[in-house]
């Protein structure tokens, strides 16, 4: 974390060093097996001046398993940010945020930062259990926070929203970055639609192309890659790849470092779908099924002709089919006539708990998305917003977008602007205009100029469509 002078000191766990005397709203019950504290003198170089910030770093074990870290600034502003990592659960090493630079800037602003590393792979269940314990540990060190914000990226963004929904007495707000905020069930249902279409239309008899109940993820991935690359060499294959990718709602501008294809450049847009297919559609499924105890995806009630019409990209697919001399109607009939896949109700229930956010929120949520993300697709934002509106909580939700491809590739100033906007909402109790693109761009510009954090791109006005497979239909998924 930047240049630091480190001095070891004993951990102080028990009586708070400062904060409210009455901490009954967040009772301290975590008995931490191991606690180690360090005092760091951090040198922060900005465009205006150089400054030193003293921060206490505490690391320890959590009673339910996993480890935590806490960064306490010399002058705390009263807000605690609790970070949940993406897929993998943190690899055993907890961090306080998405990057050392961003963590350092937040400490300079007076934020206390905490994070957990728990479990492995699809560690949603582990993190949902660990993070309330992290808040207890942090409160024992800091005193009672004024605000506790759950935040995280990718899988961690999904965890952040679920933490706030499931623990409204612990978490006051959520800041999910590039997260599956509508849940893994719709994300993997979309992946099933794409892989189902690719297999039926290109290699229906290839048993290596496992769709669910995966026995060998590595072999499955290799087999899909082989079929995909072969198909991309012919007009017929390219058309069918585009159909399968479109049913999975893959973006036609998906590749970092490329220019956005022109709407009429059919070949370039198809190339983007081909290049993102493995990453976005052939998602690792076996680790999630192992967690859930079975298959949690289904397509028992899907009308694929209707799904294509609703995708927004039917014209692109029709044009590619026309160029290939194929009948799109015939291929859609094949998909609709194919053997369908039902889900295991117990596995679905597990993934609903761990976690399919329902949009029932008691505090502010500010989410950030890239328009060209594919894991998850940006339509997760639209579906989550629908759920929040359905619960009557729309005034609490704001969503920010940057118009570019990529996954979680946010610049430091972009993230810092979101934290600043959410802090203002917590302080004032009102959003006003602080989360609008113009305001966020002004904040990010100022932060980048003052701190040297990378500026990144511009926040834009963007309306996310909904997921084609928005949730679950309990009366139908297991038929």
C-alpha cells in the first residue's frame, strides 16, 4: 500500500479506542483467535502536495473461518467500508478495496477500511457469514461507526447487495461494482441458453459439451473452445455463434482496446460476440453446482424465438443468417423442439439464499456498471432496478454507468467518485443530483487532479435493458 514505514505494536481488542459509548445496535461477540496490528506511516503524493497519513493495520482470524483486515486512519470520518472480493473469496488474503491506490486515497480521506477473505471459488455463502463478523471486529477496534457500507466487485458486488438486504441492522448502504446484483441464477440461466443453442446447432451429439451437472470443467471448456473456433471459420458457423451469443445477451462491443463497431459493420460485431463467447457464455459452472449440491439452471419454459425478438439484436442475427444462406426460422424451431433441462429445486433454493438479491432495501444503494461487461451482463442492473421498484424502494437506488467494454476495469478516480457521492447521500439523507453523470464526472475530475489517481473514462446516461431470464418461476423450473 504505497510507501510505508511499519512499526509493530500489540493488538488492542476489547474496549473501543473511540466512538460511541453505547454500541448495543451492533453487539460485539466475535472472539478473534489471532490479532496482529501494525502502525503504518503512509506517504501520499498528490498534484498539490505531499502528505503523510498514519494508519493502523489489524489482521486476524474470524470465528466462523477466514481472515479479516482493518485499516484505521489517524483521523477517522466515522464511515467503515467493508470489502468483499470477487470469485475465489480473496485467496486467503483479505484486502480493503480494489487496489492499493484506491485504498490509500480512501485512508487519506479518513475512511476506515475492512475486508474479509473466506472460502474459495463461489464463496458467496462464506462471505455472507464472514462480513458481519468483520463489522463486529472493526467496531471493537474503532468504536461504533456512523455508517457501514458493504462494497465489492464482481461476485463481491453481489455479496455487497445481499449483505445489506439480509443484514439491515448491520449495513447502512451498499456500493456494488460490476456485480451480479440480480443474482447468479439469471446469469447462469443466460449462459445455459447460449451453450444450449451452440450445442444443438453445431454439435448436438458431442457429449463433451456438458450443459449442466458438469463432471469435468476443464474438459468441457476445451471442447466448447474447439467447436467454437471451428464454427467461426464458416459463414454458417458465424451466424449460429451470433444467435447463441445473442440469446445469452452478450454485448457486441466486448473487447477492451478495440473501437466500438459501427452498427452496420456486421462482421466486426459478430467477431466481438465470438471473442467474448468463452468468457461470457461458457462460464465455469461446476464449482457453483458443487456449492449448490446440483444443477440450479433450467430452460423448461423458454421460447427462443421470442427471446431473440426481445434481445435487441435480432437484426444482426437475421443479417448473418441471410449471408450464410441459412433459415433462422428452422434453427429456432430446432431450439424450441430440443430436449429441455430442469433444475434441482434444492440447488435453486441454495442459490436463492446465496444469493439472489430481491431488491428489498432499507438504505441507499449505488451500483456501477460497464456497458460492455459480459460477466455479468449490464442487463443485471435493469433487472435489479425492477425488483427495487417492485418493493417501493426506487428512491434509494442510483445506478452509474461507463460506456466501454471490460469487466471491473475501473480507474481509481471513478471508484473514488462513487464513494464520495454515496458518502454525501449518507450525510445528507438525499441524493439530489450527486449520482448523475455530470456530477460524478466533476467529482472524478477533481479527485484525479488533486490526488494523481487515474481518471478513467466518463460516466454516461445509460438505460439498461432487462435480463431475458430475469429470475426464477418456482412453479415451472423443475418441470
